[in-house]
């Protein structure tokens, strides 16, 4: 799935040659959630935007935050980074409250809230230096490193006003990574990006979790994107947490091997398949059956040896989109 | 961590902007107009008198500073960069303070340029001192006091513009209101004087515009309205400053960022 030949993210890149001492210790050994939402509510003008949200974000994962427009994703993210106050409850980042220990908590966070807005009259590098000066331990060498990581080296001395949206997005990722955050927060990062840009972003995120142990919290209303990007997702609608689930885990993949799933056979003579096996359902030129992997192979062999042409064999999987629509339906409007 | 890095950031945001340079060049061109004009009408002034008169044009420095102060907070909101600025390991009040300091530093620099230009032009154009028509009648006010009084007015107005910038988060609104306030002050006072009964005029002495121009005490120790004094005006200005800064602090530090 990962393309190591991608020129933008060479697999040999080491963004963190000397990671901050505590981030190394926590990684793997410590199972403290990176973010803890503790009964968080946000009320503006009598309207409840976020309704008692309680959620833990595990370390070292790409965690998706999914919901239709207006579900409260951006409000939640703004509370996480201190741009909005929390009406009730608290949000802990690496164990520190964003309310009472803002400077300590936010130091662990890199974020892009909506579009990465930059000072357009400055060069890319001047923009990054702004943020480099504001975080301890970010020297010009680190700035170079990050610029290289996001593949902007060639254009970094040009004014941001000349950048394309994709390049601004990369600069946005760069400013978020400068201080080697434990947690990277991205709000609707694929908005306005072309497929190439989306793909690059996905590769950055994978590289980050893999090589630095960074936890990524990414919000989106695009299901297909989330499915490709995330290890786990939380679904939110109407300010309420609806569901939390892991995506394509290894355990799940192993379970698939032995579990019976619905399988569609596309055949030239589906009726004969029923005659031969006396099970399954025919619809058009397809024949559907519940079977495990071994049985699927046996059916195939049986059909072929009996002169039935097998055009395709497909497992029926409920896509995330179906599940998502099921979850959020009814809660809307 | 060094707080001055924040101030350095804010200085760069001002200095790297092209519009700052255009306005500054206009200010530099405009600064020595008074000495040149006085030379053209060919009246024998002494150089110190010319410098004192040149402060009639100090409003161009004030206007320039008001524009910079108005943009300081609000442009971060209109650009959306506020979202990246406030998620750094700095409490909001420190970021606000760094912005205020950078605006003050800019106005100080503009003032210094203005004064130096006028001193140079005054002494080049009016080298012969002594036979001045003004200094014969009364002594020219002290240069340092003139600068300080004018700068105090600039500082109060900058604080107003900065407050409006933080309160409305709109550059246009804060520039307009602060410049209106600057120009309408004396007109308003005149109107009050015309239409109000003597016993109702008492509140005028607490108005910002009555006390803003401290050079009024060069002419009379009781000021233009004959009801204030230098110490009184300084006290009133101080109270106004504290209120303005409190409003600025509250509107920047406590409010949600929804831009």
C-alpha cells in the first residue's frame, strides 16, 4: 500500500534524529491516551454544539473524526487547541489540561485548523521562521529538515502568494511539524486538494506515525478518504459521539480468513449452480452464497469442472459509507 | 523562552509588508513640508521655531501609526493566520503584548525619523538664528517637551486603534473610527461650548479629546477650556489608557476564535 518510491517521502528520511527524550519513552511503552476528552460540552447562545463528548485517542495511530457538515468537528478541534473555550468538561493532551495548562499542553500539538492560512507577502521560509521562533528548540537546521520532508526545498524562498493550494497545504504541514509534536491535528485537510495532493498528504501521515510515532487526529466528512487514511475512527453527529471503531486491523483480517461471508459468483448459468449445490440464491446472472474461503475455492472448482463459466467472485462487504449513513441517518435535520 | 522573539516576529510582519513601505515613504516625503513652506514664504524664523511649527504636520506620523495599529490584530483574523498564531506555547496575553509593543516601536521609529528630518531641514534652510520674529515675542517651547507631548497623543490614539482592532477584528472599522476620533475631537468640543449652558459644561473636562493635546499647556496652564491642568490631563489620559487596555485584553484573550 505504501509507495516507497514516492519522491516526496523517501523512506530513509529521519525527521527526528534526536527526538525529545520523553516522546521516546512514551512511545510504545506508555499506553496513556494522547488526548482525553472528558465529558466535553460547548454551548453558544443556548445552543449545544458539543454534547458531553467523552473519548480517548490512543497513541501512535491515525485517528479519524468523521461526521457530516455541522456535526461539531471543527468546534471540537478548536476546543482541543484552545481557540474556543470549553463550556463544560476538560480536554487533556498528554495528560495536561488545555484549559489550565495551556502552554504545556499546546506545546505537544501541531495543527492545521481548516485551510493553512499564511502570510502571503512573506516567503515560505519566512513564514516557517515565524513559527520556529515561537517554539523552543526549533533551529534553522530543523526548518530545513521539515522543508525537505514536505518537498518544498525548491520553492521555499518564493513568496507564498505564488504558491498553489497544494504547496500551501505542504507549508501548513511543515509549520505543524516544526516542533516535533506528539499530536498532529488536521481539520478537513483534503479540502480543495487534488487527488495527487490527497495522496501525498496520506503518505506524510503514514510516514509520521511509522517513523516518529506521532499520533494524528484528522477530521473529515469524506468517508472514502478516512477509510484509506485512518487506523480508527470516531463518528460524531449533532455534537454527540455515535460510534468509535478500528479499521482494517490485523485481527480483523485474520478473522476474515475463517469467517463465512456473503460471496457473489458471476456465472453464465447461475441456475445450474443451484442444481449442483442445492444452496444459494440466483439473481440475474449471479449466484450468492454464505461461505468461508475454503468453500469458495471448492465451489469454483465444482463449477469449472462442470463447464460453468466463472466470470467473477466477489465478497459482499458493507462499506464504511453504508455503515456511516446507517449511523447518522435519523440524527440529521 | 525569549519573549522578544515574539516582538521580533511582529516587527517582521510590519516591516516585510509592502504597504508599510509605501506609507512610510509618503511620510518621509511629507515630513519636511513645514520647513520648506516657511522658507518659500520667506519669513525670518529661527531653526527652533521652525522645528516647533513642523509639529503641525505630526499628524501624518499619527495616521501612519494608526493604520499599523489597526491592522495589527484584525489582519490576523481577516487572513485566518490567527488560528496558527494562537496554537503556539504562548498564552494569548503574551502574544497581544508583543503586538502592542511592536506597534509602539514602529510609532517611535516613525517619530524619530520625522523629528530628525525636520531638524535637518530646519537648520539647513534657516541657518541664521537670532533674529526670529517669534522668539522675540515669546520663547519657543522646549523641543523635548514638544516631542513628548505630541508622542503621548500618538500613544493614546494608537491604543484606541489597537483596542478597536482587537474588539471588532476589522481593519477598516478600526482605522475609520480612530481617525474620525482624532479629527472630530476639537470640533465636538467647540459644539459643546456653543450649545451647552455654562453649568452643564463640567463633563467636557473629562472627555478624551479635551485632554489629548498636551501642547495646549504651552499657551495656558489651564488649557484651551480654562478648566484643566497638565497634571489633570495626564491623570485623565492614564485612566482612559487603562480602560482601553482592559477592553483590548478582554476582547483578545477571552473571546472564542471563530474566524
